[in-house]
C-alpha cells in the first residue's frame, strides 16, 4: 500500500510530470517523511498521484487530497455536486455514466484504453474549471460523510480507475452503509479485523467487479466490499457464493428467502426489503441480512485476545411471564440495537420460537466493550467482553455491563429478577 502523505501547496509543473497530473491540478511534490505529513485528518481515503519511470511506478505526495482551492478552481463544492445530480427519483446522467464506465473497467483488455481516453478528455466535456478527479474525490468524500463512515472505512485508491470503482460502490449502496455500522464496530471489538485497528482500509483494487457487485442485493454488496478483510480463527469472513445458490461467510452457510416463500401471515412479510432480505441459516430465520451478520459477530467471540463472559443468567423467568414477553416482543427498544430471529424447529408446545438479543454496548462510536442480553426459551442472560474487576464478586465484577443493563431491565420490571447478586 502506498504511503499516506500530507497536503502540499501547488507548484509549477516540473519536467517529467505526466500530462494527467498537470491537467488535473495534481502537485507531484515528492515523498515526505511521516513527520512532515499534514494531510487533513478528516479525509479517510488515500488517493495517490502517480507518474511512471522506465522501471517503477512511484506514489507521490498527498495524492488527490485537495484543499478546496484545488478541487474546482474556485467553484464551491455544493455547486459541483448539484451540477452533476438529478432528482432523487430519476437516475442522473452521472450515475448512468458511472455505472457504464465501472462495467467497462471490468474488462482488463479495455481498461488501459479507457483510462487513456479519460486522461485525454477535453475540458469541454465537463463543467468549466471542474476536473474529473476532483469530482470523484468530492463525491467519495460526500458519500463517506453522509453515511458516517469516517472512523470505520478508508479507501486506498491508486488511480482514476480505482476512483471510479470506489465511487460506484459507495453510491450504489447509498443509504445502506449506515445499517452496516453496528456490525463493523462490533467486528473491531471482537478483533475480527487486522490488528483490531480502525479504520478498515479497503484497496480499490480489491473491490468486486462492477458486474459481480451489481448482481448482489445492496446490503450484501456493501458487506462484500470489506468482508474479505475480516477473519475468525484464521478463516476468512468474505462473502462467497456456492454453486447451489447458497452463500457462505466463514463456516456459516445461508440462503436468501424470497418474499414469495414466506407464508401470507408471516411476521417478516411486513418488514421485508429486497435490498436487505430475510435470511435462513439452518433452523433459524432472520428478518434481514444485517440482522443475520450482527448475530454472527456475537458468535465469533473466541478470537485471540477476546474473552466473552456470562455475567448472569436466569433460567426460570418463564415464557409466559408478562415482563419477559413485553421485553421480547416490543417492536423497538429506544436507544438499543435488537437482533430478532426465529427458531423454526422448536420442540416446545406453544412456543413460537422467537428469540431476541438486545445489544447494550458495542455499537456506539466510543464503545470499547460489547455487552448484550439474550432472551430465549423464557431465560435471560447477560454477556460481555468486559474484563473482570479484581477484588469484586458476583455481577459487581462487570460494572459497565451491569450498569448498561440495569435501566432497561428496570423499565420492564426485570431488574431484581435478572441482576441477582451471585457469588
């Protein structure tokens, strides 16, 4: 991966700088040491300006991270964005062109000619004073900002082809990145990422081809952009498709359930989304793909350096307890993420198989531990990755997890039942 460099002021074009850099206001300023870097910290993508020598390709300078004056020769960013956009309900020429170009880049025999053509594009092809790299840079920044991905995902983009593919991926999944954020944050806590450090750095070269990307449902497409960077006990968590139509992540095989396959009175029909469909894994049915992966990340809890503990568990609350049923069936629980799913093959008479996990800690930007309540078969248990406090006993060993659970359990009349002092 090329070094990440800081912003440098523009300077006159030197001999040997290629036409692309000159045309697109890229200052080839030479490599800097890390102590000289002053790249804007709020820009989590690493474009790289480039030039060729007979023997090597050198990644140089700040790489596409322009200050505003470099983006559009004085035009305000909002003006650039709006000039290329259509209404929300009608695809813009930009979106259609971006999709076409992204698919063309899939063909390795046509890619060099396309990149050359983009390099030679006359200024009359785009608004006066606006360069293609600046437009791509701005649209990527805007997508990352609107989806709130700055601390979670970064993109290492070596060239204009990579910028086009990255823009296509981000905009194609617009509105669906936000629902991936809880999973990504939990993945960091459970150390599923390299070195457990933020953000995940996605290489543009590793992105799925446009053709493969467009075949996936949107939430699954979003996951596929970074899933290959995650692993559990040495097994990749990349999204893979099997020959029988099923999918696989790690050791878990699952299928997408079409809306038509659900019974007419099924609870999941009313919330079904084509972009985030119902998932079946073995005997379990999940209302969405994003719910499914949140459940999976809590199962990937034995990674080296992670220790998930049972804080307390109560086996005798009872399925018919009114407080238990209220907590299990509440449509939403304000301030918490819920993971609802169904065991379709329960052997208990009268049991509808409904299960619920309530995530108390692990999905907020400043969370450093995970903690959640598991409701199943009339039982409630509290789990956490919090390290036990020395010198304490019982539930007092896990003060953060208990403090997170207490208000919610108290609201539903279950605090005394669940948070009993145990030795």
